[in-house]
């Protein structure tokens, strides 16, 4: 079965050279895709739950998108709390599978954007420290949107790249779903190999970011 960004071969995703050559831009997620940032998300969830008056299990960022739309007055306070927890983890942040060198090489071939639920202060620290700040034509953080689809759209707009000529790369199934909803080819790393159907379209799964870069940089 043909996929939006490749084809099935033995259950794994294979990107056609023609399709890869057509990409004018790439949009990457940050934490879990390019870097590991060991934020204590269990504690963050507990703290956010106390602030919002929520109990039980909930997803932090979709919940914040909903709740902050209803209570915009607490937005800055919530974001400051998250900034502090992220800052505490930055000393142990590490790039994944040679992503820094590969990202720099890719940025010489096409425009590259970053979308992240991390804060702008985290990006202002981590990206220059890692030597990749100049690689990005656009950086969209939670301050600009808590909705991944909207983040992708904002990044592409800043990059000047049409959705039909872009690839979204993330590490969560929801990243692939958001990419599909934004009209871009999408791939999720570190979730095995194969394809997932969403909203009538498919996005690819590939074993690692290293494997993906190997394909994109051939």
C-alpha cells in the first residue's frame, strides 16, 4: 500500500528518493526526537494539577490548551513553573543518536523548523549551547501555541514552505496525527516500523532518528 511519504516493504517504511528530493522543509519536535530533556513530568503534572484544581490522570499540554483558554490570567504563572522545572533538567539534556551533526547537515539542503511544548527560555539555552540555533528557520514554542497542528502551521508559515513539500518528524503518535491534520507528510521515530492511518491518511513509523537522517541525507 502506498503511504503519503513512502511505501511498505516487508513491514518497514522506505522513503522514495523522488519524494525526499521534493521536500523543501522539515519540521522537528525537540524532546524525545532530537534531544532527551529529563524533566520530572510526574512532578510537573502534580504541580499543574494543583494549580488548575484537577485530580486524576490527564495529559499536561492538551489540558493546558483547554484550561488556559478559559483562564488566561494564570498563563504566565503556569509557564514560569514549567520553565523552572525544565531549567533544572537542562544540565542533563543530551542529543539523540548524532542528531546535532545530522541536523546541521540537513539544514544546508532545506529549511528546518522546530516545534516544541518546551518554553522559549529552554530553547534559548539549549539550542545555542548545542550549536544548532542557526540551523532553524523557525522555532515555535508553547508560548506561541499549545496545539501541535497549529505549531506546525506556524513553523511552515515562517519557513515559507508549503505543506505539500514538508515532512514533520516527532516521537509520539500524536505528532504524526497532528502532521496529517496540518497536511504534511509525517514520520514518528522510535515507535517501531510500519504505518498508522489517521483521518484517512497514513504516516510512517521508523526505528530511530539516526535511521531517518541516514535516509534523508543520502
